[in-house]
C-alpha cells in the first residue's frame, strides 16, 4: 500500500467507507457484475468461478378454448359455424319478391314478431321501408306488392 493509504488507516478519524474506497481497485461495471453474481467475489474462493444463477421453470398456461367460455347465442353461432353454416342469421340472403298479390304475398321469414322490410320499387333507386307485424295480414307497399311475415325458429 502507498504511504498515503497507510497514514489514513492509522488515523482515528478514518471511516471504513473511506478506507474501502481507497483500497478498492475495481470499476463500477465490475462491481455491478460482482453484485449480480456474474463475477467471483474478491474475498473467499475466487477460483471457484462465477456464482451460479438459479432459475425456476415456469409452467406454460394453456389458453381456454372459446367453446368452453361462450354462452347463449354466441355459443350457438360457433356451433353452427363448425357445422358449416356461414350465415346463421340469413343476412347475406336477399329475399326476392314473389308475385306480390294480396292472395299470394311475398313471404318474409323472421324469428321475431316483427321485421323491417325494404322494397325496391320498379322506378325508384331507394328502398321503401316498412314494418311487418306477426298477427297482421299482408302489408301493402307503395308500389302495390304485398308482404307477409312467416315465423321461423331462431338459431
């Protein structure tokens, strides 16, 4: 040791922290690595190598399938999709007008007691919208076509 350090060691006011800073010969990076256990500690058995890092294997959780979580209508939709039904609500299918007479009206399927129907009349670009009720007889559009509601089972 140098004479400067030996004088500080003999002095009564020398603190342990000051002494450790004066006698320390490693930089900040090696000190950090030593604290993390990636370098051997200066005291003790330095030949033993770095301290081993222990890890615990975490068990991977299995995600629950949608079939087990869903309920109600969404569950029925998923079941129908597995069976091959791509449009369980019949939204993609356009109901074409039949003859539209009062004794032979166009049948509109619905699982409910009423349905909103749009009729595109011959010389018009926009649909004429009307509500068709279950217990009501055939409903007449402005163009003269008749529509009636037919109950079908829901999904």
